[in-house]
């Protein structure tokens, strides 16, 4: 299972880049490839849930350990979220095979959808705040385009409003990340949890704690706006 963890991100990323190319070679190739990738991702999520007795799985990209390296962490919560994301995506793609025929580019829709799934899977699996921010922005950018995909004026207006809200939320989250890094010297989520326990996050008299509360308030505001926009 450990070696399969990157596939949760790699599979939809491949779909996002390969589907437009396949569509140029085979007229109905985009739908077939989209269904195959969605089925593989859902099957992988089910397999991850079956192997829950061995949680957590920590995949170290490039073999580098935290805080230098990037970790992908698969535990009970991330497995539940992954199977939820991929189950919904699978049903959306199955429904879209026929429904998207009335739009000009089914391949573009599938590519954007898989790009959003890449970001969402990364958000669920990443073990540090900075890459969580990066994956969240990937998902957000794809969702902006999906909102406007129909090409109607109302959809463009909604997408523009969503993008402005998302940009403000992204800046808020980024300020929180910078502040938290200045205070703790790390963005690894596991190390941050240890630091919070060590300094006594519930004690406002502890040095640095008010600033940490400010960072948490920035996160609450930014992620709250992101959630409201979706």
C-alpha cells in the first residue's frame, strides 16, 4: 500500500494531461480514458480502506524525511476522504459521458475535473501546510474554470466572483502559513502538533501563543471562505 500512495495524485494528474491528447487521436477516447482512470482511482481508494489495519502509511518523496522532505500520509481520515472524493468523481464522470455531448469540449471538462481531483487528493494526503496550500490552489483554479464551463454570462459572473473570493482566501491562508513558519520553524503537520502540545496551546500566557492564535484565525478565515465558495 505504501508504494501505491502517490498514485492517488499521479492517476488524476495523468488524466488531466492525457485526455485532451487522446481526444485528438480518438473521437470518443476521452470518455473511455476518463472512466478507466476514475475506476482505477476508486478501486485504489477501496483497497486503501481495506488495508486500514496497517495505518498510518507515510510515504517519503525522494526518500527524504520531514521536515526537509515531503510526506504523503494515509490514515483512517484521509482514506475515508479519498474514497468519498473518488466515489463522487466516478459518478460525475459516468453521468457526464452522455450529458457533456451538448458542450463543445468534453475532453476539456474531463481534464479540468481530473486536475481538481489532483488538488483534492493532494490536500487529503499531504503532510505539510505549504503543499496543502499548493494542492488547494490547483483544485481552486480548476474549479474556477469548471464554474464558467457552460459559457453563459451568469456562469462567467459566478466564476469571477468565486475567483475574487478565492484569491482573498488564498492570501489569508498564505499569511497564516508564513506567520506560523516564523513562529515554529516548520510547516510539517506532525511536528506542528508536537510543538502545540509542548508550548501548551491552551495557555494564552505562553510566549508566542497569541501570534499562533492569530495564524489559526487566518486559517479559519481563509479555509472558511474557500469552503463557502464551493
